[in-house]
C-alpha cells in the first residue's frame, strides 16, 4: 500500500542561519490489524464426522434399485448444491504482477492459505471475462509415512483451462497481504481496486481484487476443490480451483 510522501518543511533560510529544521510529521501508520484467528470448530466437526463414517462403514451395504446419473470424473456439475465448508476467497494483485489467492474462514479472520499463482492479474481477468476458469494445482504424492496435508504442500504445477502456466507457490501472508485483508474486512463479495505501491507499477499503481464465497470440498487426502459461489440469479464467471496429488 502506498504512503504519501512529506517534505521536511525546511527552508533555505533555516539552513543559512544555522537553525535546525523542524521535525517532519510522522508518516501515516497502516490500519491497525483486527483480523482474528480462525475458530477450531471445523476440526471438531471433522473428528465427529470421521467417527460417524467409521460406524457407517460397519453397516451392511444395500444397493438401490435405481441410480442417479453421474458426471464424468474431473468435470464438476455446474448445478451442484453446496455441501462443503463455505469460506471467503480473495484473488488480488497488481495488473502486471502475479495474482495471489487468499482463503479465510470468514472475512474477519486471518488467512488460512495464501498461494501465489503462476498468472498475471490482467491475464486472469481476461480469462474470467470468458465465463469459465478451471485452475488445477498438481504435485507429486508423498510417501505414506509423510502425512503432509495437501494444502500444506509448498509448490504445485499450475494449469489454467488445461494449459500449463508455471508453478503455484504457497507462502506466509505478508504485511501487504494482511493489510489488503484488513481493508476488505467488511466486504463479503465484490470486485474493485485498492491504492497500491509496487516496484513495477510505481506509487500510483492500483491493486485489483475479486472476493467471493467459496465452497471447499475434500475429495480425499490427495484432492480438494474450491468452487466459487455466485449470488443467486447472477450469471457471473465460474471459477474452480483443484488441488491434486498425483
């Protein structure tokens, strides 16, 4: 985020007569961080679900008389109903810089995941304007003894609509990331720009963002998907992000 520059207020007359110039005003401080830690309720629910699943698996399996038609593997149903955990997702970045993805339990919480994607912000905006974007982040499977969660992987090979575009990198939230999340704390969904300051675009560069609710669906320990949820009756862009170990 850019900060205004101040002059010292010293005149040539001050220096000429040997008087000390007045102290410059302090630079404006960043907005105080008020984001809170994510709750632990989801972990408790997951544990209860695992217990229920283990009991359910011990029951006899009864085959139904008729079956619903299933979609081909890897192709999500656009008319699916929400069944996973709902989270707040934000895509943001400078126009000529790489776009980042931040996931939060709610807009008032600290990020639980920040991934720098292998795509410029303006390129992603063009892809979204076409209506449908599928981002796949793939990494290699680890040995069974390594229990690393898939969202804790440090590096993924990234594909956008089937085309390889580079590597997605997980990183810790930076000061600028947290400041963006703080500024957008009251925004549940929407898109716009924030004032920024980057080496590439200068102090007048604008940081674009798009925020929406995402449904997080856990397929297995080696696959998770984030589906962007559009408001009812809104035919906006469709975005799905797949995390896969292969």
